[in-house]
C-alpha cells in the first residue's frame, strides 16, 4: 500500500512538471516555426551569408564560410523546433542548457538572416563581445561584493560615471594612464564610502541613497564636463591602454584573437572574477560576508563585526565599479563624454541578478549583454532594414527579457536592504 | 567550591522599562539551573547581558570567582559562555559546518577555509554527546529539532562550558524535547553547567537541579524541584494563584456547524498532507485535534480557513458549501480563526495595535465609510477591546511587533472573538505563551463554547487538548486515526494513537493497518 501511495505522489508531482514543460516546449516550437517562416522561407533561395574568421592582418587566414541563407536557417529553425519537442517530451533538466540552446539558435538564425548577401567577421564580433562585457562584469562584481554583505547597491552607474570622468582628467593632466586609473578607483571608493555611511551609520533607505548618488554623479560630471573639459580639450585626451598579446597564446586562430590579445584591464577583470569567487566561497572573509548578508544577528552573536564587514565590502565594491568606469575611458575611447555610461551600471545590476549573485553566473550574463551590445553595432553597419534606433535598444531589450524570465529562480541575500541595529 | 558563575546586582533599564532590577544569580559547576518566569519577566534580558549583547547599567559578573568584563559576544565566548537563542541564530543557506565554524573558522594554506577539519570535529562532538547531525547538510533542510542540535554543537565547538538555553523547548515536539533533555543530562554529566530558561513548569520539575523564579525583572524566589510543585511555582511566577486546569461544565452540543466530508489536501512537496478526512463539529462543543506536529494538522486548518486549496472532498459550514471559500467569505459566515503562526498569518506586525484589532472587519461599517476609514470608530473599538481582553500595551498606536508574544496573541483573540461567532478554528492558540495568558485564553475559549460556538481546537499540547476538548480526534499521517470522548480519554491511550498505534478498548494495543503494511513491506 505504501508503495502505491509513493507512486501516486510521484505521478502527481511529475504531472505539474510535465505541464510546465509542455507549455515552455510549445513556446519554443512556436518560436522555431516563426523563424522558419520568416527567416528561412521568406528569403530568396539564391542569397548567401558569409562568415569570416580572420581579420585582414592575421598571420593565419582561415577560409570564409559561405552559407545559403535560406537553407541554413531552415536547418537551424528545424533544430530549434526539435529542441522544443525534446523538452516537451523528455524534459531538459538543466535550465541553463535549455536557455543557452534556445538563445543560440535564435541568435544564429537572426544573424544569418541579417548578413544575407553580405559577410561578417565572426571573430571580430566575439572579440568585441568580450570587451563590451567587461564593464558589465566589473559592475556586477561590484554589486555582488556589496549585496552579499547585505547592502543594496544601485549606485554602480553613478560610481562608474564618476570614475570615468576622474580617470580621464587625471590621466590627461599627468599624462599617465596608471595615475588616472588609481584616481578613478579612489573616486569610486570615496563615493561608495558615502553610500556606506548613509546606509550603515545613518540607516538611510539604501535605494534612496543609491539613487541620490546616481543623480549626483550625473549632475556633477555634466557640470564639470561643461566647465573644464569642453573649454580645455587637452584635459579630455588620456590615450588608452594598448593591447598586450600574451606570447604564444595570442597566435591561436580565433581563440587567441578573442581571449589573449586584449588590454591589461580585460585580463584584470577576468582575474578579479576568479578572485572574488575564491574570496566569497573559500575564505574566512567570504564566509563572514555571506553570513552578514543573510543573517547579521547570527553573525553578531558569534562575535563577527557586522559593521566592519559591511563598510569594507561596500568600499571595495565601489572600487570595482570604478574600475568598470575607468575601462570605458582608459581602455576604449580615451576621452570622457557626457553620460557615457549610458545605463551600463544598471545592466550590470541585471547581470548580477541573472547570475544569482555569483561571479561566474554574472560573467555569463555579462557576455550575453556584451554580445547584444556589439551585435547592434555590427548590424548598424551591415543592414539597412532595421532602424538603428531600434538596434540600439537591443542590449536593454535583452536585459528585460532575461530579467522577466529569471524572476523567481534567483534568490538575493536574505538580509539585503535591511539596516542592522545593535541593541 | 565557589560557583562557576555569579551575577551580582545586575540592573538593566530600557526606555520606560526596568527589565532587570538588581538580580543576583549563581550557577554551580555541573548543575542545571532553571530560570523560570513569564514572558517579559526579564529572563532573556538577563541572559543577553551575560552574553554581552546588552550592557548592564549596574552590577557585576564573576566567572570562576574573577570579575569578568563582557562587552560583546566575543568576550563571552572567550570566557566559556555559550548561548542558544530562542530564535535560532543559524543561516539557512549555509551548511551545518559553515554555521558551526562561523566566527571561529579553521584555516588551511593561510587563507582557505578548512571545512573538512571542522566537519570531522562536528562528527566527533556528535558521537560524544549524542547529537547526531550530518555536517554537510544545509540548515534549511533540517527539522527544528536537528537545528537545535546544531546550535548546541556551535557552543561545544567553541569549548563553552557555561551553556545558556533560552526557551529551548518552545519550538520542539514532545519527543524532540525529551531528546533534548537527554542531551542536557549528558552534558551535565560531563561537567558542563547549564542555565535553562523556560516558562513551562513541567520541564523545570523534570530537569532542573535548582530553580530561580523571576517576575517583573526581579528575583522573587528560588525553589528546589524535589520539594516544590507546579501550583507553587505558578503562584511565584504570576504573583497570584493560578488555576492550572480548566473548570468547565459538560458540553451541550446542538446543531452541526462544521461538516467535513472526505477532505483531501495536497502539499506540493509531501503528497497528501490531509487524506480523506471526515468529521463534524456541533454548536456548543469543542472538538480537539491531537497529534504530533507535522501529521497534517497545519494543512487541515489552512484548508478549512481558505488559506490552502482543497484537492477533493467537501466542507460545509451551517449549510453553506465553503470548500473553496475565501477568508473574507468565511468571515462573513461568522467564522473566527486563530492561526498557528501568529506573526506570519495572524498579524501585520508593522501595523499599530488598533489596525490589527479590526483587520477582519475594517472594510465594513462602522469602520469604513465608502472608500475611507473611520479612524474615530476604529480607535474607539480598539480601546474597548484593549480593555476587555486586558492587552498590555502603552497605547493602541504602538507597532504590534513591539508587544510581547502573549499580548500579540491576545490581540488576535480580541479581534477574532468579538462578535457573534458561530465557528472558531483555533490552531495552537497558546503556543509559547506564559501560564497567565494560557489560563486567560483557555477560559475565553470555553466561554465561547458555552455561548453556543462550535470550536475546532488544533494543538500539539496534549494537556491543552485534554483540558479543553469534549471530543478528541487524533491525526496521524494525514488521517484521523480515531475519535474518542474526552471524558474517557487517557494520556497514555492518546499518546499511543499519536504514535499511530490503533487500539481497541477490549484488546491489547494493536498495530495500525498502515504500520502493518509498512512492516510487511520492510520484511518483503
């Protein structure tokens, strides 16, 4: 009898899961059929999409891949439909794999369609994806650092913007990129110090404190930009960090170009991702940080200094966000433009959430947003069908879709946003 | 031998309250010293002073005959003091190992946490003190009883030998409490000294070597468990004689108010929480649902009060089909509900007391006029209920979170018991309350019964079930295993039923069919 009860229970729980699988499977199949119709059957059969893998100056030239647009998309769309059917019938357990597969097919179909009759350097696209994901990654690491200790940080945008401004001025004035970087990072520490004092000492609502910092950063940099940088252009020309190809590794085709021929800040960000992950999950400081972010009272009763941990983390987080800001200037354009962060601090926040407050997850999300960012740039050059204003929305659109899909599956630190009060 | 711990003249003032008034207390090596008192008597405050969470305004602490300066938990831990707080200080998303090591981490290679070493230490402590726990599991996956073991291991890991336990049994089932007592005796036998805070009389008499009673922040006396009794302790605690048993006339059951037929409720994680249950409650009687926690009582109450979906079956209240009724519809049918988790389901803690007092009928006159609230009327009604139900609060505008547990419960009782209620569903109505409040709420329930209300009482406290109920249904694994007349029920018989053993009055205890199949399955 017990056995019967057990099987009936199991059958019921699988019923619910089954239902959910059918719905998501049906959505995927529908998407696939839509792609099939629009991106494959509507395309003239003689059109060709060309993918290149080597730039003009590369030592090893890889052959150009020429794909018939319609047929390629037909196959990709059918595969997407197959994924949907497989999920509905058997269930793909790992949601990351499922999401990755669907995203891959959709993007591949869209990309192949967009470049019909033209050619695209795929290696270049991936290279710029990585570069464009770095500010998101650094911003997300900043958020992780801060929020894992229980303080909400929506001021990443403001910290990035301020650091971008300060770094350019200092680097231009002293004609030294490293000094600019140091000054930018210091400015981030200063601002997040203010956020820390507001949220920890004065128990100000952390969202308000963050918003105030964002508004303040916009106002301050706009004003100073107008007063100093516009009249004195020499102050707004810092130069940029040059590429440092890693000997040996940089010569690998495709991979070498994408990963091992970057500037020093790209390497630094990747290393920092591993460092933050190690600190958070393998050290005393990380254990205490997470404890303080989950249940500060419990940590306090065990003699952990809640306030000290929070101050340290918030200030360190500010420095990481600032590094992201410096990246936008010192590692890419070498000058400051009004409002140049353009919402990247908030996308970084989304990457943090999508990555479930984990460094590696956040990097995955950053790559996705970075890809969308570089894709819209490429497509602006390649296609005239989609208005460029619409393409500019791509990264933000991706953010919204991702956040909507991820709701309920991630879990923020339990004590986030609640000021700690000692009796 | 001098005492291992001595508190001299500890005084702690909070704004407007003298929480501890020159308290003296000694703890001898290897004894269990019970600190008895009602909620709000100052027991927890005193222990928080000792643990360094509060700083005393006056007085001194001597440990092993030397004055100790305790400015924070770190100092207390260094002096060998460990405390299990009433609300567990565990991080649900951490493993047992991580929780135990937090604040006193083992490090290898200079910076890396040595989880393996700590896990081994936990296993060693488990074996030594009979505190079985798997160090690799996450706290959120453990039962409350096991979580408490983790709390005790936390102290032992820090080599504490003065152990403070604040209301440790409040969250435990009777079996878990017995296990805990065994552990504490074990710890005592190995030379540890224990301060045991409680307001439950039975426990101090069973466990303690010495008893100190606190009332309103003062020591009102001490007692030897061998030569005292419940009545005397209760009198010391409350400051007047307390009637521990409920005095009630025989029930006069009338028409059927609540009728439950073949009710099945599903818990998404555990299958059928309530499995094909049928019963009736008549006007003017109390039906008690007894059972060990987790046998479907919670889900039953939630299903009957519109807080959980019914899978199948039918619920009828006074002829209306309420199987899928909402809480509002039930309220309109004069159904009152005292929920099991008062802070979660019974109150909006951040609201003032006055709002919580009208939370069920705020939407209709006289409390509402069209789309706006009539604050004057709400205040008037709140003040009236405050007085009638003797709720102790500085004013009706105080946040409900600031009230003691007993007074919070009285706010719920005042709200739910007002008006002509036809059916009362009360879940764990006195959980965690002190003797005085229990006595009060029990009397109110019987009062309602005598006024013709049908009462469904769900409680894990067998004493409570036995003293209030007219009929007792015992739940086991989602089913009602038997219903007995309260007058003929004995504690032993009910205890067997609660353990799933069905019996016949004429025969020796027999094993239930389910248990039988289970055993046969095992043999096969």
